[in-house]
C-alpha cells in the first residue's frame, strides 16, 4: 500500500476542526441520552476515544524523525506527501515498484514529493531512489 496525497496542513486543519466539533458535540448529546438508558455505555465511549487517541500516537515519527515532512531545506512548490509503504511478505520489491510508478505518474511536474523516514535504513533507501536527504530524516524529490 502506498499513500500519496497533496499535503496542505492549513487546509487540512480548516476542514478537520468543524468535523471534530460535530463529532464531539454528537458524542456529548449521545452520552447524555445514554446515561438514562445505559450508564455503562456512556462510560465506554470515553474509554474507546482514549484508546483511539493512544493508537494515533503510533503514527507519529520515531527515531529522530520530524512531525512535518518538510523544512527550510525543501524546495518551494506544491507538496505531495508519500507515506505508508507496506507490502505482503514474499512479494519482494513490489511495494517499492508501486511507489516509484505512483511518483512518476501522479504528482504533476514541478511538485515536491516529501516524506519522513522512520529509521536510518529507510532514510538511506529513500536516498537510493532519488530523494534528497535533509535533517530529522526528512527527504524530498522534485517530480519531473
């Protein structure tokens, strides 16, 4: 699996804030209604929320990585982020081949493809495939 998407944090936050407010509003309305019906269910919802939030922590970069996949060293231009490269056992390099095909066909020319490597090995592999390394395991490549 390869995720390649247009990276726009400001727009993402502007879209997510109303969604989060609606979800939390619905949660409190549902919790208030459920207290009368089943108090234990109203207690289970916050626990499930906390477990979900803890699960999100595993998405944060590790090993000296950066939360944002670009910095001052990244060239200007529309940014596309590549993340989540996974493949099935025994399929060898098919995940990498898919990622390279996606990088060559999806972002328009001149776009800056950015990523954060979660390990030194992955950092070196990104560089072997034409990415330029930066601080905090950030890498970038300009689409041609």
